[in-house]
């Protein structure tokens, strides 16, 4: 049984796949928003989809109802490949945005690899984001991982060390290993986002991921606008924090504990902290409930006004 629906099948030049999954691998929607940014910037061509029917429990990952041209349409969870062809780049790009499946991960991995092989993918770059007890005021921590020696060296040149983590993993970890077994080079970039900014897209984290991908793949993207949005985002959070003594104390405590951790941690602890599948903890902290509520309200209003966040092309893609 084939789980794949192919659409247009352009001849691609050793494409690089850039991949993000919503769910456990995507704290604050940071990774999927990064790929959607590229989707919006490039307006690529839809080439393939993995059928969701066999891979999801729809009471957990529910389909959505949307009004499209006056009709109510069911939008199912998507796992979509789109292709961007640019003669000015040395290789073409496949973008993938999906939702972490609940079922049949090995079958899903085989379907993912089948599409990669069909289009001759030469490398896969996975994007992920995780929550941690860190303050929003620091530069976004980014870690890298790879099994191919050449890619490991490229990551080191970017001051990103490969992790030696062992433990529970998500679909990105499974696909990373599937690529290794299929002899397809792959890398993963993981960003860390403050746990109290988990309920909404964190544009600062998205901008950081895009900056690293832009450097790593030499895409020559103009990221000034989203980087400016990231600065504006942080300024808004700073103003919220400054207005509330409890929130200020909470963030200050995170900053102090981070400084203490950096002074005390040894090399093994650094490896664990750099891994996307580990959970960072700075010990007992004051409640952040008030700050979380304020941040959620701020960003809810921001979404209603529209600025500072790339939108999904899912509706447009459905019409193509």
C-alpha cells in the first residue's frame, strides 16, 4: 500500500530537504514557523504528500474545519513536500512541514525516505525546538547534530557540537537515524525556547533557526525583516516583565541560575544540555503563571493585528 500522493514531479538538482514537524519537536511553533517562512518567501511547488490516515489518532490530532470560498472544508493534518527551484543556488530545495504522527513510525519513515529518494535528495536538514528553564533575555541557544563526518565538521565550524545524548526521542530522531541507514547525509538544528513562552510562536527562536540555516546552506536570504520582528518581540516581553515584580524576579532568578550552571557544569553536562531530547531544569523556581498569562494575552492580540509572524500557506496550497 502506498501512503504517498505525488503531484508535480519536476527534475530537481540534488535537492536539500529542510524539514520540521509540529508537536513534541516544535516548542512554541518555532521550527515549523521557520519552514513556513521559507514557504511564504519562495512560493514553491507542491510535489508530494504523505497520507495522514494510517499515522494519526484523529481524536488527538484533529482535522480542522475552514470556510473556503463560502464552503466548509475539512483540512486534514498534512505532511507535505514542496520544491523550490532557483538556478542561482547550487542545489534545489525541498521543504517539508508535517505533524508528528502517533502511529506506525517505521512505515512513516519509509514513506518519507521514498519521497527523498524519488527526488534524489542529497541531504536532509531537520529543525526542532525544545522548552527549557532559560530566560528570554539571552541569545537563543542552538545545538547541532549529525552522523556524517563531513557534516559534523561543518557544524563545528559554526561552533555547534554534535550531541552524544541517549534516551527518548521524537520523530526527528527516528528520521535522522533512518537517513543514516539509507546513506542520506543529515543534520539537525535544535533551538531552546523559554518554557514561559511556550504557548505561541516565538519569533526570536524562529529567526535564530533561520539565521543558522541560511549560513549552513548558503541561501543568501534577506532576514532583516524577521530579525527586526525578533527584536520587537523581545522588547515587548521586556516591557511585560518590567511591569510586574513577580515576573521580573522570576526572569532574574533564571538568569542567575543560568550563570551559576555555566560556571559549574563539566563537559558531560554540557553534552546533555545541548541535546534536543533532554529536559533542562534549573531547580525550584517561583511560579511563572502570571507571566505566562500576560505573554499569551499579548501575543494573542499581536496575532489578531497580524504583524511579526509568517502565515501558513496551507489554504493557498489546498487551492493549487
